[in-house]
């Protein structure tokens, strides 16, 4: 089990905040993880997150702390999700895209172009015996309809669920990408189709939640075994107050739907982090399209990181406080990421010896014991030694090794142990035959 990684990021004061409100700041930095926050009543709160990025923070710092570990895991077939959350105009889209995904100025590049570089760097550094393919999908949730940003005729995509693949978007367009520039051009094309509008808070306010889905499939050239990792980036539309944004007509209706879905997201967070651990609570994932799509990311099988973007200005203190409280609550969500393997020759013959989950060595050992009990191992050790086939580690040795394993070590051992079970079953078949 692992907690969601939650970070806060404060943009600099805007010229509008300074001009219209003569704004001071509502935060005081304590260290890289903690800060003091004062509300409009001068009441002080202390917040602590995994990392706090203050107004002078660099885009690369956000990427390396928040996103890079998740990108590396996605290359190793562990699903990951990165979400930006906060008030309209708080810096979510700048954190996600930078000035633009095709912007070449290194310092200003956002999460998306850096994630693309990270994926291809990870693939280049991988074993040459593995073939990788990457596909990209882009959708937006606009007025509670899921729209394909690569095919605007698909404006009401249905959300499906698979026991093995999790949440799926039925019929969504997948674009194959073979290099970073091709990926950025595809991203730029999709972004240009996104719904935006002007408000008093933001010249190009996002009127939809935008979701970027990278599917990374790896195939071992030797035996054609497949593993797939999915990396999802979510640029949420900002929460809005009509009196501040000046929204009316169509823009006001959009704002209502945005706030409704964000409220549903808050309800899911509350349900996941409250109640008795021994009693299962109803989690209202189906209350909105947003929470349904994020089901795997919130308490599911995905590694998840949340970036809470805030204004430091006194004129936005209530919205910033709401965002920070949301992040503080989300910090207590636990997820159970695991390696996503497709069925291979070993699982067809006898089933995997694992649950394909990387949450604890104890869980893995329980599954191992169900397939190979102590007497089996002792018998097979004697048989293998006599026949000179191979040396089989005893249960105690396996126990000790697994207790010391890190996540990636356990993942690597899965293949070796599956090979062992496959061999054991072949020998067992020979013994049983008259």
C-alpha cells in the first residue's frame, strides 16, 4: 500500500492581484514541506505536504519530485496518475503544459513535455531484448460528456470497466507515437481542440477537465510476453465563484458543471478517508464522469500524485484554503499499485504464483505458499538434486530474500519465480505419469 503523493505549488502574485487589490501574501514558508497560512480572519493554519513549491520554484523541480518516479514506474508496467487541482487561474495548466507543449525554452517546459522526454529516455535505457510501443489518447470532460480530442465526432464516449484492465474509454482514438517530437505535435493538436473561454480570472480559462493517457506496452522479444503500463495526466478545470469570474450565460452553465464534478471528487476523497477501516464504505465513483475515470487513481491500482496549485494572494485566500484542505485530505488515500502483465505461457499452464501486486512481500509469500507448500519444496529439492536438473531455493531462503526486496526487485523476481513454478509443474507431471 502507498499513499498518494501530494504537493502544493504557489504561483507569483499576478499583476491583476497587485493592481486591483494591492495584494499581500497569505503564506509564510517554514521549510520545503511546511508553511503557515493565514485566512481572512487572521487565523493561522500550518500545512505540511510531501513538498511545497513556492513562487520561485522551477518547472524542472516539480517534474523531478512529483512526476519522474511515476514515469519510471510506467515504463516498468506500473500504472500512474498525475493530477493538477486548484482555483481558476492558479497555475494548473502552466504547471501541466508550460507556455505551450511545443515551447522549446527548457526552463519553462511543463509536466507534459518533460513526461514525454522521460518516457523515451526510460525506453532508451531499457533492455534491448524488450520492444516498446507507446500510444496516446486525449479526452476532455465537458458538460459531463467525455469528448475525444482527436476525433470530435466522438463526443459522448462511454466509460467501461475491465477486471484485468481497469477503467477503459470505449472506442477512444489512440495515436501511436515513436519519438518525442511526434508526441508533442500530437499533444498540441489535441490541446487545440479543448474547450476554453475568457473570464475575469483567466483570459483562457479551461472549461473542461482534460485527460492525457499514455499507454506503454513492452514485449519481450524472446517469448513475446507482454506487460502494459498506463500513465494518465489530468489537468482539472478550476473551481470558480461566479461573482469573481463574472461568468454568465453559457460560461456560467459550464462553471456549474465544473463545480459539480469537483464536488463529486471531494465526496470521493472524503469517503476514501473516513469511516472504520474494518467496515467498507460506499465510494461514490459513479456520481460523475470525472470520478469514474479516476477510479483506478483514487484508492485503486495506480500510483498517484496530486499537485495543488494556489494563489498566494489575500484576495483569493478562501479558494486557496479550500484547495489546501482538499490536498491535505487526499494525502490519506492509499493505493495498491501492481505490475500489469498480460497472460503468457506460464499463466496459461498453471496460473501466476503472484496476485501481480507489489504491495508487500507478505502478500506475495502467501500466494507462493498456496502454490508450493514446504513439503512440495522439500520433495522437489531432493528430486532436482538427484536428477541434476537445477537447485531449488528452500522456502526459508525465498522468505528471507523477499523480505529484503524493494518494489522493483520484487517485480523482477516475479519472472524468475514463475519460471521456477513452470519447471516444477513439468517435473511433477512426469512423476505422476506411470
